[in-house]
C-alpha cells in the first residue's frame, strides 16, 4: 500500500494529461482542489487491485459534461462526495473504497479528492486506461459490470439516481440530466466488489500516471529528453511499448463539431527532410495516426501529441499551426485489446474502417 | 460570486497562487449556467454584509467574479452597485469587464486589477496633471492591451487593461506606417524582438491563459512571441549564439562601438555597415565570418519565430519596426514581402495615436435552438452596441473578429461565439 500526498498531485495531473491522448479535459483545477483537500485531511491510501479485499464495496467516480463548463463553474465542495453518499444510501451498503472510471484527463484526480474527504482509500486502476468520450467505453462495461445504479450530483446538493439496464442508454439519459444540472455533474456508479474489480479494471493506472509525470519532470530538470525518459520508463510497465512516431511541426489543423464532438484532423510535417507527413484523426481524443498509406498507431493504443521540448501534452482543442511536437504512441495493456474490448472502443466503435493492429506490430 | 478581501482559505486555493498569498474573498458560487439560466438568485444581503465589514476594516478595493459572467455581466453589475452603496469610496472591479470564460483565470485577473487601484490613481492622476500643465484642453484616453482606447476615468477602474498595450501599439503603428492590414510584425528593440500577427489592422489576441508571475490570468492580451534578439543582445561563439542575455539600457557603455568590452548585435550591425553609430573603427577588426555568422543566426531566429506566429504555411508580408529593425538584414523565409516603413522607430507612438474604440460580446448558443448564422448575427449586434456605448462612432463601427468555439463532450451543439466590434471615437 502506498500513500498519495499533496506533493504527488502535479505528477499525477501531468501523467493523466498524457493518458488523456488529446482529450479528457485539463486536470488543472481538479489538481488544485485535490491538493488542498490532501493538505486539510492528510494523505490518501492507494490500494493496488491485489490489496483490495474480495468483498470490499467499491464505487467508481468522476465527472460527466463539458470540460469547458468545468473551467467556469467550479464544483461545490461537497458535490463529488454527494454523488458517492447518494449511491451508498441507495446500495444500502457502506462504500469501502473509490476508484476512478477514467485515468486520462480531469477525471483522474477527483477520486483522490473524494477519498480525502471521506477518509477512504483509492483503488489503483480504472475503467478506460486512458480517456474515452463515452461511459459505455469502459472495461467495466465490457467485462460485465453495469453502470447503474448511478448517482449524479449538482452543486446545490441535488442528486439523481439512475436505474437503466443498458450502459449506452444510461450514458444517453445521464447526459440529459447533466445538461439540466448545468453541464457538469459529479457521478458515482459501477458499484462492484473487490474480486470483480480485479477482473474488470485496467490495473495500476493511478501509479502509472504518477510515474509518467515524474519521468517527464525529472528529465526536464536533468536536461535530458523527456520523451526518451518516458519510453524507457514505460518499458517496465504494462503499457510496455512507447514509440516515438514522429517529430515535426503542425502544418494544418482542420476541425468541426459533430454532436458534441470536436472531430478533425491534424497534419504534422517533418522539421527537415522530405519524410511523408504524419496525419492524426481525432474525435476529442486522438484515434489514428497515419503516414501516407502506412498505419502508425490506432485506438485503443494511445496517441499522444507532446510539446517537442518539454513533452507537455497538447489537447486537440489547443493544436495550432507552427507548434513543434513529438508524437508518442503507447501500447494499451492486454485487458484493453481483447476482442470484446475492441468491440466497445476499438476502431469500429469510432467508425474507422481499419482493423486494430498493435502498435508494436506496426513498422 | 466572490467579493472582497477576507483571506477566506477556500477562495485562496481557487486562485492557484504558487504560495497562497493574501486576498481572495467570500465565495458562494453565484452566477449563471452555461445557457444563461441563473444558478441561484443573487444573495444581496450577503454582499451588503461583506461590503459593510470591508468598510469597517478600511478595505476599499473589491474584485467581483460571477460564474459565466463573461457571457452576461448583469449579476456582477448589481453586486457592484450594492457594494458601492454599503462601502463609501469603494473601487469595484467586475470580472466580465476584464477577463474571459475561465473562472479561475478571470478571478485572478480581476483581483490583480483591484490591487492596482491605488497605483492607477497615482499614474492616471499624474498624466492628467501633466496634460493640464502643458495647457492642453482635450479629453485624455489611455490605450488598452487590445489596441482600443479607454477614457482616463475608465483606466482608473480597469488598470490591467493597459499593461500590455506597448507591443499592441507598435503593431498598430506598423499597420498604419506600412499601409498593411494583414501582416506579420517584427518589433526589434534593445533586448528582444517581439513577433506578432496583424489581422484587419489589429494584433491577434492570446487564445488561452497568460501567466503573470506564476499566476494564471486570461485578460485580453496581444499574442506576441518574444525572442532574445535585440540591439543589446550579446554575441558569442564566433557569432553562432545571440542572447538571450542583453546589456539592455547599458548599451552606450558596454558595446564595443561605444568603447566597451561586450560584443553586441549593435556592434555587428555597425561592422556590417547596416548602421552608423558610435565609433566604427572599434569593430573594424571583427572577422567578416563572425559578422556573417551572427547575421545568419539572427535570420534563423527570426525565421523560426515568424513560423511559430503565422497562422498557416502561407507567406505573409513582414513589417519591420523598432530601433533594432536593421538587424533583420537577410531575406526571411516566411515573408512574401519585407517592409521597412519610414518612421518605424516610433511605430509605438503612432499606434497609440490612431487607436479606436471597441466592444466585445461573448455568448453560448445552442445551435439546435438557433441557426448558426442567426446566433452569429446576434453576437455581432451586441458587440456593435457595446462599442457604441463605449464611445465609438455608430456610423463607423465594424466587426473586427469572430471566434467560434464548440463546447466538447456535450450534445445539443452548444457553441461559444466571441465577437469584437471596433470604430473611430465619436467626434
């Protein structure tokens, strides 16, 4: 068992932004309030999946809604806790631990905030292993845990319990409620016991985010290339293969909005030489990277666009002509690459015609 | 909404200051939802209470920040009125007059503005006395970060709006002097070269947050890239390295042409015959290869900066201004044409003299309820009305900029429009 302290939050936020693969929202504000909560309430215990008792009651937590709204309408102090308490009341059983449903972006740190407030441990794992746009794109759903009962909370202490059998339908109805709640709700759902969590979760993603953040930070201080440091660090984890797909400058960004998604394409030209440009297609998150006809990486493997010097991740909203970037591909762990997982969040789930090919099998 | 200065720790942490620090306020999360519904009614008694307590503590500077106030400032204005009623002499900064969507950054910018209230009185008062002392009987305006003007009494209320007006004025001046409305501008001074983009005669504004001393803010600033290339920049490694350190204001003692020991870009310019300054014999012995290498390096630095600033790979006209403009002696890759207008050294003053009056509107529309063109037209109408209210000539107001930003992860196609209108001051 480890502990998370206020000093760890910057690394976790930076790592979570990398795992956001271009989406997931900026964890900056969540990081600020989480750091303050850890200062007020002391460190939070981080339980590995192997340390969780078989019969422990776990609920998973995060936010639903538009990240842009989150920059303006900050959460009320009790809002995220309200969702957990409402679900606990509905379950009729005390919650023993909380777990993030999404390791990438702004949803990564709120579980730590809730854990600090309620004096609970956080389970080191999640249901996405990165960022994805919709709730049914979770390993929890893929391997048989239902989203509902789910609690949604706004900042006034109002809570709503959803009992919807189908996760995709729950996502649809939940998003409708979220809009009435001001487009940013705290949610708690996917209640499960410890034994189930071991079977259905992407393991050790909180500690992975922290290690990614620490690797980049340490490399920056030492004056070595942070992307090299990151690739070396990943080799020792279940996100084993980190590949430098391309270094260049952004030559063109085309985007449009379709049904709440920022859909688009970015072209990255080489800084020197005449190598073919790298093209990345995104739908909030980066989905596929191609160089000419050659496939370089495809969802659910991670495609991260990083500032070429500092390795700061750049979200799809902030891509701009002229930025110098390194594109890093990272292999998703096996639990995210099974046939069932690929059906939920592989290329076809995003309307791509390509079949999934593992990053490390592509040349 | 948060108002006042009571060191509330909850609000302190919101500010995200590196080490906590002093002020912030009493926060109760009032304001608007993204679609303009009020989150809750304004708690007028609570605000009056804060104002009375502040008055008895001798505090008179207030920062008022409401959720989504950038979309509709009415609730903040009402709070400001209540504060003024209960705290005599209160100087109230309203966030919607200062920043954009992004509560934390706007709140920080507003607090910064409130802390500058005393300084603004000293400075603006000084200007007013100086102008009166010269026997000039004319209204006094100050130039703002976005290139528009505000009356002196408004500058007293919103000092942060003036702090980045320097580069903006240079770029506006470059536009007039060169006759170009869309161009890249390079302003080379003693320490840095500032590179910016002119669109319709105005500098492009920074899209995201601007950090000031480690604090995130989001007030309207020109998007300028500064690189360490100026007349006082030190030259090292046989011309292969320029700056980022500079002798700055000490050029007339330290540069070689003035008898000093330091090799600066001014010395290179004199040695290359680009500039006549000081004693040219002091740099006559410089190896030609070093001089060439330094000018090549300057070009490479400018090429890189211009490429980062331009909006696409298309070449644009480049306007060179500032006292150090001679340092750009080589053809530049991003330049469709290179312009060195007359009087380029005083572009800054020219820019300030031709400033206009502006108004801005920022709103979120659901494009399922309103047609995109209609939404845009409504935002434009409101921006024009605000420009006229600020003193622009209604017959001359035009739309200078329209930005359309979709809210992601949301059904309903909620889209944020930001429109800026500008016109000549009314006679």
